[in-house]
C-alpha cells in the first residue's frame, strides 16, 4: 500500500545557479557560445569527411561517428541548460526528465566505447602498418561502429531496467539539467541494490574502456620508441596526441563525476564538471583533431573553394 502522505513526483524544478544570478547570466552566454561552436565544428567535420574522398579512411570514419555523436550528445541537454539559465523557475515534466537522462547516458556511454575503438584503430595503424588495410577493412569498421552503438545501448539499459522507478517528496533538482547523479538523490526507498548496479555500470563504462586505452597506448609507446627516424616519430605523435587529449579531458571529467563517493548534496563544482564533459569536450573535439591535421586543413580549404596547395 502506498503511504497516504506520500506525494508522487510528476515534474521537477531545476535550480541552476539560483544563488548566483549574475553568474547564471554570464554562463548563459558562455554555454551558448560553446554549444554553437560545437555544433558548427562537429557538423563541419561530418561534412568534410563525407564529401572529401581523401578522408575516406578508418580513422576519419570513426571520427565522423564521434562528431555526429557529439552533436546529439550536446543537443540532448544543453538546450535545457540554456532555458534554465534564462528563467527564475524552470520546470520539466517527469517523462521529459527521464528521457533526457537516458538519452544523455546512452550517448555518453557510446562515446566512452567509441574512444576505445579509436585507440585500437591507432594501435593497428602504428604497430601493424603493413596489415592495416586488411585488419581495418570497411566491413570491419562498419561492424565495429554498429557494435559500439549497440554496446552503448546495452550498458545503458542495465541500470535503466534494474534501477528504482519511484520519486517522491522533494522534486527540486539542484542542477541545470536532469543529470543522472543529481536526480538519483531524489529517489525514495532503499537504493542499495541500484547503487551497486550503478557502480558496476560506471566501472564497465569508464574504467574498462579507459584501461584498454591505457594498455593500447602503452604498446603504441613501445612501438614508437623503436622507431629510428624523426619522420616516423613525428607521424606517430601527431596521429595519437589528438586522441589522447580528447580521452584525457572526457574520461577525467566523467570519472570525477561518476566515481566520486555518494553525497546527498550537489555542489556548484559538480555542476561545472558536468559541463566539462557534456559541453566543453564535444566543442574541443573537432578543434583538437583539425588544428594539427593537414588532411583536414586541406579538405577545409578545398570545401571553401581554395586549392589547398599549401597543405
């Protein structure tokens, strides 16, 4: 029987940075700029990779998946963040909040797996260059991409199915958006089992792929160490440094949020960390991958009518 005094939550109130109205106004313009730059940069990367035949390689195929994923990822939450920053009292329905949580978790989980797949691609390219086209054939690349999106779905489905479904009492979310960790603090009843499942899921999503990436790049490092020519060193470093930068920012901020000890309260620092992996990293991805990449620069010049001879 349900307690007669229990109020079932039908909508949530998002606080944002209500205690800092000036900061909230400033962050609106910062987040808007980050969101638009991310959409433009990732959208441009997808167009370049699709239209330029020189970019039809496994590395850029996975990079186009990453850019498309980041477009979806930021669009699943940042519009709500912008709305929260512009209103004094932002409400969101229960169903909309749950949908936002599960979509963001799915896309974030898929990105974790995709970054590991991209590390494997770099490993094959550097450690087995003569067999690269055979190992990373288009059929294999497509299968790996489908497997990545499918694995993300399965890893997200586990905590979704086993987690508690009832929210009662307080409906105030101390965040800009429906972030899973913050909303989870409003669940009523015993959450011991769901906490265990959530921790296991975090390990599978964050620790396992990150460990795989570290091991992969350790082997790449050993292979690079044996390269005698300066040209070989330069090519290997330019190929891997961009991916390592993305991995460091994304995994570092995500682990800081999802592997920290449970707390009943959400600090402003936690909110900033969520913006780091949910907004800043997707914006930086196309910049990191393109600034030192001659192929992307040449394709960009070609797209806008230049000859690209300087690249």
